[in-house]
C-alpha cells in the first residue's frame, strides 16, 4: 500500500460516529470478559481514545469495527494481566473437586451430556443463542469467566492464559474444565431446554 492509499484509508475513518456505531458492541465485548461494568466502560473509553490518537496507523487491512475490537482486546488482556499479578495465586481450583462434579468413582458420567442436534454454524447466527450464552458466562466466577473468554472467545493459548492470569498449568486446566462444564450445563438448560419447549409448543 503506497502513501496515497494509506492517506485515503485514514480519511475514511469517522471517529465522531464510533460511539453510536460501535459503543454498545464494544461494551458487550468488554463486559463478557470483565465482570465489572465500570471497568468495562473505562476500557471502552480508553479504546476509543487510543484509536483517536493512533488513527493515522489505520491501514484499512480490516474493518473499522475489527480494528477497534483489536485495540479493546489488547487493553482487556493488559488489565487482566495487571490485576492477576496483584492477586495471590491460590489452589482452590482442585482437580479432584472438579472431576467429582460430573464423574462417579469409576470415571463414568453422573449425568451424561445432552445431545446437541443444532448445527454450530446456525448457532453463530442466532442472536437468542448469544443472549443465553453471555447470560451463562456472567454466572461464572470472575476467574473462570476470564479463563473461558480468553481461551474460547479470544483464542489464546493455554500458556498465554497462564501468563495473563498468573496461574499454574494445573489451575489453568482445572479452571477451563470447570468453566466449560458449567457453560455446557447452563446452555443445556437455558438454550437446548428452551428450544425443546418451543418445538413442543409449536406442535401443539
């Protein structure tokens, strides 16, 4: 991309419209990872300020929304990393306790997982699913929600998550395991269960 093309791309940005167009989305993105409304709002404001100050660096390789989300993601990770360093690492997330939640002494399921007959691609397009998903995510403890979001929503590696949250490999494994199981349980009740009821009502 030459200098003229870069300048043209920079000129397409519309900072005055960022709050109206992307404010709600950025806040939802932040609150799903940071269970503190005030902090989420601050991070969104910092994101918009950083974008405004660094708008000359926008090269147009992604959409305006994706560019802003990338800045917010960096600020969220930085916030979580700093906060995790201030908190002592504990060992309350014990593997044995986590396993006993879902498995019996012989290693079998206490209650087997329900069959998911929904096409995953269809779920991504359903706003109702995401409403239930984020509701379930908000019910996790702060530490579990952060670990789950960093892994499943942001795609970070286990090593990156350990460094950000300042936890051991064992704690990382157990926290992700617990988060996934609790999300699965919540979605089975609040999403798959609701779909089943709606289908039954439709038949009636």
